């Protein structure tokens, strides 16, 4: 394979820099050692000193980054820093990507520092992603990355780009790098609710899944993922979206997730995967043999370090097997579930599998789990499952797969949580209306008290579908639902709990509801036509516990409240609400997560529904 030499262009001539002959591509590259840098959140354009009006126009770290090759590593690492194959930059390149009067200048300043192949002040190739500070709905910075990807393709720096041109991947030695920009989601709606459409991930997850399947496959070679948001930032991208990402990643040898945004250093683990975030400081990574090392570097010197053992392929891993948790827990009911697993690789065959499960996470210590079931002999590269019974309703569980063969035993990288369904009275059902930001919502009734647990962006938000957990029963004709709202639990932004009459489970269906929130007290909500706006009555100072009642007489629905369950007063005005004869009467809970994906639980007692009861 012919070695490539990087060239630095000047106004006078083309000169090969002395450090560049140590960098090469292809199979003849130094397979024993790979060095690359990482940094994020340069925020070019932000105000450094408000009183003086000083604005950051350059990345001051560039000068000493250029001089870093040849510097001695900390003694605990040994050796000297090699020239990097490139710098990976995980977003927030500029500061004001949403402001049209600022981002062209900020982008020009950033590019002056960081070219694609050393044409900026930084002498090294740059592989950037987009962060939340870079974005707006006109995709200015995304489209700049698109253009830079064309140049990277022409130079041979990258080989695979998403259909929309924004996400991309490349190989350094055996290591496969995938850049998914903001986060590995598909759509902002339901996956990045914090700031709406501007945080659209533009089908990054679809690219990630396709890229890994086609370019890594079942080889077991190392993968490094680059994204801006941290893996645990479920207030920036939802827990449900993170689950979808993990289901993809668990089939591969992901040795590191590199991100920025909120800091956290380089020694972090998310669901069995190591992750590092810079949020400013430079990080230097070195892969030599079966060792991945990282160290933080700034102008003051060396900082935090990390070190882990990796493998270059399944055949190279020296493990008896590599196993994951398959499709996770499926067919979950009140007292049973089907646990699944998958053997990605086995050193020898046959392998015996077992599922360990409990109400607490036992990790990879068999003695720490109270229950274990044998799943028998299982083949490699096929999902297997086993139904378990005797579970408690409305209970959080964890499980983990373990595999044994003549070479030893191996565990899945992380335990998977699941929650059994709750028990409800005959004729009642629970359903999440809209999109669930977080799994394992539901409802449960015990000793006359309903618990309704859900995530959800909101109910009645302008131009948005409803998002909430709904425990309901179908009724027809003239009807009434009444309940005592005892309390709500959860630390979310603006939770709402209450009762509702709803025409269907469609997220934009006609409905009327009495909902209590932290900010608005008790208010009457109504959508009078499918897909239309939601009207809301004036705020009041009602607080829990509180009795509420909705009554339908013909097409007229009226809401009432009471502080003692005996003396009632009307809430808002009676409304003409045209619904189908059969509707759903029930209990509604939304966490009000416009900037997160946590759960809220509402507690209801003395629940009463009257009217002509209908089958589900």
C-alpha cells in the first residue's frame, strides 16, 4: 500500500512538514500504535468579557496543540506523543448557530483555525461534528459539514457518508470511527424535545445502524462513536432514544463514545460502554496493541488519565464468548416476561446460557442475584429467549445473560431493567398517548388507589400532540368520571395529573380534562376538534389533595372541583364537545418534560366512572 504524505500549502510553495511522514493510511499503517486527539466546545464567538465586549474569535489552544507532538507523556504512561492521525471535535464549534447575524462570521473564524486537512492554523486533519450551539432550523453549520465531507471523501480521509451528507465514518488501522453529530437519534420529535426542531438529529441512528452492519459486521473490530450530547444526558435526548441506540451498539465492540457538551472527564461508563467528554480541554488518545489510553492535556500540563484493555477482533479477544441481552425483556405482563439474549461470538461450541434476574442489579456476580434460570445450549449469532413466571406486578427488575463453555464463562456487558405491568380493574386498560420519552410507564390499582406513571412532553401544548400516560375505561352516552387526586411524585418541569374524557387514543383527539399542575393549579383543558388547538381555563390556586369530576350530558361537558368531596364548584365554563357516542374515561399523567425524559407518578383514590360501560 502506498504511503500518503500530508502537505501544508502556503502562498509560496508546497512543503512537506517534518512530522507528517509519520502519518499514513491503509493496511500498511502502524498497526501497533494509533494516536489521535479529541476536543469539543470551542464556542468561537462567545463573549469572553462582557464589560470590555471581548469576543472569542480564535481557539487559543491551537498553538500548543500544534507543538504537542514529541512532548513526553506522563511517567505513568511513558513514551512521547506522536503526531495525531487527526483531531475529533464533538460539537459546539461556534457559539451562536441560531443567530443569522452572527454565525457566518463565527464559522469563518472557526474554519480559519480548523481546516479539513491542515489548511487552517491547526496543522492536523480535523473530523468535526455538530453540537446544539451550532444548529438552527436552516442547517447552516450542518451544510458546512456536508461540504467538508465532500473534501474529506476526495482526500480519502473518510469512506462512508450518510445519504443526507451529514454523518460519516472512517477507519484508522482496525478501529472504525462513526460521527453522528448531535446524538444518535432519528427525529427531534420524541427524541430531543428540549429545543424542538432545531435539535433534529437528521436520521443519525439509521446511518449508524447501516454503517456498522455494512462496515463492521460480525468482525468484532473496535468501534468509536462520536456524538455531542453525553450518553446520560436524558434532558437533552430522551431515555427512549438512548435505548434504541444501545440496542444497536450492543452488537458491536464499542470501545469508546467520545462526546462534549457538559463535561465529565474521560473515566465514565454508560451501560457497559466507556465514554469520554472534553467540553474544552484537549484529550490525547493512544491505542497500542490491546491497550487504549487517554489523558487530558491543557496549557498547564497533563491531567486525568484512563486506561483499558481492548481487543481488535473476536478471534483476538481471548474470551470464552461475547454475549449481550438480545431484544431485552419482551412480552412483559403482570407476573411474567420473556428474557432474551444473543451470543455474538464463542471461542468453542457448545455454549450454555442462563438468565439471572432480581429486583436489584447483581452485575456480573452470580451470588448477587437471587434468581437464575437455565436457558440451555444456544447457538451463536441468534437471539434466544426464555419465559419466566412468578414475578410481582408493578415491580422493577433487572436481568443479565451469562454464557458458559469449556473455555470459561462470560457475562453481557450490562444489566437491563424492565418493569412488570400493573393490575387494573376489569374493563380498564393503560396506554401511552403520543410518544413515550421513557420506557416502563403504566398504571396499577391496589387497595383502591390507582398509580399512573408516565413521562411525556405535555398535554395541551400549542401545535404539539398530547403526550401522556392514560389509564381508562370505555363508556357511552351520558357519563361521569370522578376521583380524588391524592398526590404526584416526580421532579420534572411541569407535571400534570388529572381526569379526562377522550374520544380516542390518537394524540390529537378531541378531549376534555381537569388537570392539576405545579404552575397552574387546577384547569379545564379541551380540544374541541381533532387536530385543533387546546383551550385552557384561567389558573386557580387549587392544591392537592383535591376531588375532581367531569360530567357529560349530551354534547355538554362540565368540570367540577371539591376540597372535601362533598361541596362542589364548577371549573371554567361548560363546553359543547362533540364526541363519538363511545369515549374513554380515565386518569391522565404527563411529566411535562419539555427538557427531559423523567417519570411522574400520579396517585388517585375514590375513582368512580358512571355511564354505559362498553367492551374494549
